[in-house]
């Protein structure tokens, strides 16, 4: 593949990253709306059930072409463990116990944790210029946690802990998906994640309904929550995860993760302007600090070596002198 073709792939990967960031930014609002009517695992079960059904129908109609066997599914289980099995329950509970805008700010630290995990797991080390920005982002999160949790130790603290679990799961997923990209296509990875989530979350939700009086309650709320289910099941699951898996096939985990700052901006705007959620001064201070840290961390990160898409070798951040423009 020549240089021009590689550049085209990278531009497409950036557009894919912009796409999933926009979709995820509004997903907090739809999640919050859905949680007003049904419990978290019920919402997740319907979401991933629709996602798996959508992929199945598109595959049967020959609009999507991919093959994945039992051996492939087992190999992709680490992806399904981080997303959706850990990330989405943590995120959903966190949104339920805090707010859409607050959750959006917390997930903005995902690029920072990707950088940290890359150092430990991939032996990629942050440059000296990145370190103060990493510190700034973490400080912003701690500041928001402290201010919002005062006097409300119960739900706010649990909500913040759940959201931090989601951040760690998402960062781990970025690392795992980069490794899986060397062998598996974005569609194969997305399929494994959606089917695993559909089976796991529906098993939990159906078990809860059976234990509390019957299975009829599983389908009754559909008329109230169908907009949330369609958005989360089709756009936030099938489309967004195909886009993120595509981007991770052609650019590094840190490059893809930087778009999480757009998720923050969009989710805050959606929560405040559409849902009418309150926005406090300390959230503004924390959000600015987080965004500045995310920008600086990625602004002063080196370029990856240019190689074939899906088989990039991570560059050694300690020795490289180039910077992301």
C-alpha cells in the first residue's frame, strides 16, 4: 500500500472516529430517557438484542459479508468482556445515579487511561510534555467527584465509581481491539460484541422478570422506550461500534481515543440544553481542565510509524520526537 492510500485510510479512520463520537455523545441522553421507564439490565438487554437482530438481518439479506466461527468468537471474548459486559452496565448505572452531562465529562478521561495502559502493556511511554496534561485531566475528574459527592456519599459516590469502572473498561477495550485488528475485521469484532451482550444482558433481565412476577413485564414498556432502544441498539451499538472498530484498524488506540473529548462536549450540551439538567460552576471548571488535559496529552503525542492498516506497530513514545498535529 502506497503513502497516498495510507493517508486515505487514515482520513477515513478520523471520519469514523468523528462519527462514533457524535453518536456516543447523544447516547447518554437516550440512556437517561430509557432509564426513566425500565431498569439498567432491561435496557441493555433490549439494546443489544436489537443490535444483534439488526446485524443478523443485514447479514441474511447479504448487505453485510463476514464469517465468524466458534473459535473466532472465543478469541474475541476479551473484547466482549470489556465492551459490552463491563463497560455498559457500569456506564448505565453511573448515568442512573448521576446525570447525562456528568457522565459525559467523566468518560472524557478515557484517552488518558489509554495512554497509561499503553505504557504498562505496550511499553509506550508518555513524553515529558504529556505528563502535566495527564495530571491536569485526572485532577479535573477528582475535583468534579469531590464537589458533586459532598453531602451525597451514597448515590453520587456509587455513580462515580461505576463511571470510573466504565472508563477503565473502555481503555482496556481500546488496547484489546488494536491487537484483534491484526486478525479480525471490524464487522467480526462488532458481531462478537453485540451477540455476547445480547445473550448476557437478556439472560439477566429475563431472570429478573421471572423472579419478580412474570415475563410479560419484559415487553410491556416497549411503547414507551422504543426511541431510546432504536437509537442505542442500531446507532450506538451497530453503527458506532463498527466505526470505532474500523478506526482502530487503521490508527492507534490513542489516536482513536482522543475523540472522546467530543463525546464530552456533545453529551454535556445534550443534557443541559435538551434534558434541562443543571450545570454548576465546578462542572465547568472540571470540564475545561479535563478537555485541556485531553488536548495536551494528544497534542504532544508522537506519530505512529506508517505501516499497513490493521498491522501498525506502536511507536516507542520515549524515543520519538514527532508530535501529533
